């Protein structure tokens, strides 16, 4: 049986748009090195204002 990992044990990054931290996801396993945005919303807002384009 595989031991479960806690989310705090996974690698994390800071989003290039909203500056929030986000954790590794299995769907990003292949290209974790190129992931820069935490969500589709931040990825679509990247063109307008870098470093604070999305207000929570």
C-alpha cells in the first residue's frame, strides 16, 4: 500500500500573476518546470498586468 502524502510535503511555486503559492498537481507532473500560473484565470490575465492583475 502506498503511503499518502500531505499537501504540505508537495513542492510548491508562486503564481506569476497573483503571487499566491500553489502546490504540485498530478496533471502537472510532466511539465512542472514550465508551470507558472496557478489557474486558468491567472493564465488568461497574464497579458494585461504582470504581478497583480487578478484581485482576489
